[in-house]
């Protein structure tokens, strides 16, 4: 038994986890909120990243950056908070699931890419100038691939 499993067992006994374990309705609602967060995140980040990557050049960048970056941030917070909560329902099972571990790795890389893309107000500066540097374009394309990979890895969890 891996060393982390006793800690995971404690996590599974957390009252929030026990509530989800005992209530199909509660689990359904938290799961739906998780899906809503994912939808908001992906639905906001893909159009923004595609615009930053050079697609849809006729669409003004400044309003997109402000609105879609904030919408994606709300999606990230909702998806992460509900995802952690859902993890507590069966933490030992998830922890040994290869797809779950791959999802965590991809999620970490995607979030680091977001931090790199947004460092020091870079996107706001780019939006104001209208000029998108090559590095920003490449990080935007990487973001598209990473978030879609996180989504696929999340769906893969249930199949392993």
C-alpha cells in the first residue's frame, strides 16, 4: 500500500466527502458545478487563445482579454474547487488512476502556462497595443492544446 494512502483515507472521512458519498443529489450538484466550471473555462479560454494565436484578427482584442480572461478565471476556480471536493469521495481510487495523475500533470502545466502568459499584466499591454508577439501566440496555442488535453484526461479517468 503506498505511503500516501492513510492520508487519503483521512481525506475520505472529511464531512464534505461523507456528504457526497451519502447523498446522490449532493454529488450530482457538485459534479454539475464541476462540469459548469470546465465549460466556462474552456468556453472562455479557447476563443481568447485562438484570437491571441492569430485567428479572428478582425475581432478587437482589448474587450476579449478583459472579459474572457475573467470568465476563464471564474471557470478555473469553480472547476478546481469542485474537482478537489469530488476527489475526496474516493481519493485512494483516484490517486492510483493513471489518467487522474496525467490530468494533474497537464493541469499543473496549463496553469503554469496561464501564469506565464499573464505575468506582469502582459496581456493587458498586448491588448492595448494590438500587437501580439510570437511568444504570446505560441503560449496561446500551447494553452489550447493543454486545456483540451486536461479535458480529455478528465474524461479518461472514468475509463480506467
